[in-house]
């Protein structure tokens, strides 16, 4: 049973839906990406309280901290996910996640974890290309 769930999750992450289904679809997909790639370090609630917190050099960010929301624009989050963060445990996900998966996880983090007002999904296209 666990192998079947892992296979289905892998297929979902490897072959994302190309067309956005709106905010609710983006949040649903973003939660799946967050749970698969982010929660191991940032914690299930996004508060940085994970089992690896005490074994990595730089503790993971606490996305629930209100001051953080002002510091992290969508584009800053996008580039951190794409390129990783030097001298931290944050890896570059540019070869593992599609642009749509990245925008969905940013949408999920900003709305559901940071508690920001998000009325539409984050565009998978970086602002510099718009």
C-alpha cells in the first residue's frame, strides 16, 4: 500500500497539471509539494520545528513569524527555492521542481502558513519575464 501511495505521489510531482486550476487547485498542489519537499526541514506547520532543526548548521526559517512575511517577496522566495541558500541546508530545487510546482508551493506557504492575503495563485513566470 505504501509503495502505491509513493508511486502516485511521485507521478503527481513529476507530471504536474500544466494549466492552473485557480487558487484552490494551486493551494492543494502546493500543500503536496510542501509536504514532500519542505516540511522535513521547515516543519509540518512551517514553524521550523522539525526533527532536523538541531542537526543542521543554520536552523530552517519559521514561516509563521510575522516579520518574515514583510521580508520575503514572491520573487525572493522563488529564487531561494530555485537556487538554494549558500551556507545553509536549503538546497536548490531547480532540477527537481517545475515552475508550476514552485509557484504552487509559494502560494501555499504565503496563504496557509504565513497567513497573507492571497487572492490568486502566484504566477509560474518570474516577474522579470512579465
